[in-house]
C-alpha cells in the first residue's frame, strides 16, 4: 500500500486474479473493474485539493451530536484530474463487448459535440442533482445510470483523499455507533473482520473506514442479538452476510483472517453479485441506496 492510502497497481491485479480463480465466470467483468481501479489509484498522484477546515464551533457540535462532518455536496474534488479519469474510464468501457460500448460512444460524442459539458456533469454528480440527470436522459436518450457510474468513479479518488484529510478530525480510537459514515453520512458498503476480530465498515460514497461494534446493524443501529444474525456462504469461507430482522437490510462481510488473498474492498463488493441474489431472495435488501 502506498503513502496516499491506496493500492499499487500490481496489488490490485493480484487481488483481481485471486477472485478470478474463485469465480472464472466473472472474468470479463473483473477485467474491466481491474482497469478502472488501477486508473483510479494512479490518478491520485495528480490530484490537488484545496485546503479545507471545519470551524471549531461547528466541529464541536458535530462531534458532540455524532453528526457527519460534511454533506456530500460539500466535498472538494479536483475537476481536472476527474475529467482526465472520466476520459480514461470511457476508453476502458468502450472496449466492453456487452453492448456497453454503444452507450459510451453516445456519451463521448455528445461531449465532443459540446452538447454535454464534463464540468457540469461532474458538478451535478457531487451535488446529487437527480433532476439534471433525468433531463439529460430524456433529452439525449442516454442511460443515466451508466453516466452516473462513470462520473462517480471519476470523482472517487478525490472523494477518498478528501475523506482521508477530514478523518483527522475524528476520534479513531473508539467505535462509531451510528448508522452512517462519520465523514459524509452515507451508508457502509461492506464490512471487514480484521486482527483480533475487530470489525470495520467502509463507506459506500467516500471510502472512509471506521471501527464498529461486532453485534450491530450499521443501518438501523440495532444491537439486539436476537434480531441480528448472519449467513455463511457455501464454499467461500471468508464471506458471510450480516442481516437485521428489524430493518430487513444486509451487508456483506469479509473475514480477512480466513484468506491469504489481497483484499481490495471495492472489488469484493462488485465481485459477489451471486451473494446479493441469494440474500435478496430471502427477503433482505441492500443497505445502500445506489449501486
């Protein structure tokens, strides 16, 4: 792991190879994600974020009331780096052989024709301007989910580095017992068990990692062991799914002590759709609102 809280490209490639050996049917999808993850990590060295500080009185209130440090729209991103990464991700996805390339070509053509502006698109994604994307979809007949996916992954390195800076305001020694990320207020994407059985959650938006209670629903804050349980995954010892009978939500958990593979959390989340299908058939749903 490098000094910017990321992974070296070779580590990501090894992580992907480890998953592909377990799930060869996902090879095509994983190859695309490998390229995207590597492009994201490489882009971090070019990111320049302006200084940001939280006024003392506001910080004291947020820490006392256990409120997230910022809203999503307050996040600082590097637009130039994000635009370059947007182009890189479009180039990666344009080589997909599942019909996705047609959508990418339409998006890039609209940008080349100046009908869409990358700066405006990036601003809309960080401002969570759903009406903007609905208008774009209706006017230009492009899939807003695909466009949002590219844009979000284009700003993800900026979000991660900005979140790393903000996390310096937090008390990292104690567990966070709220059902949202202490930095941005988003729901966690995956759960990790690490050394000494400690549990950590990783934010679905800004990638912040925080310590959590073991017996705890990270969505509704339920701590009653009678309504919290988990399912092991057959033939995949390192995985389990923690579910809550109260809110009917689930989170995928990776026990890093039970595998020698390199664990890249974003990869673990996207490479386990078979787990999602199985658990959702049982009546549970994801805790995050976007995917």
